[in-house]
């Protein structure tokens, strides 16, 4: 069972997966392997221009993988 959570009370957010992967020289496939987040989930999150909810477990795994806080994964967007 996935535990989703609202990402922000201020609107939609985009996850900075592509930027953080590029900073580390990793592909999305490498991020999926390193984090344990399914590639399909990771790709969906990376491509989304803005979303309201995400799997909290995936966010925590990604934050650990990139060695950033979960807040540093988020980029607030106006659609």
C-alpha cells in the first residue's frame, strides 16, 4: 500500500529529480537503482510539471539518495 501525502498547501510542486540527478552525473535508471524507487514512478515524478500528491516513502528514499532534505526536492510551480 502506498502512503501518499499532500506536497504543499501552497499549490503544486515539481520534484527536482532531473536537476539533482544531473548534479550527480546519474541517469534516471541509476537514481531508481540507488534509491529503490520504481523506475516508472521516478519517470512519472520527473516528467510531471506539477503535482499535488506523492508517495511519502518514495520522497524519503529520493532525499536520502540525493543527500538532501525532502524540502530541497520540491520546486513550487504556478500552472
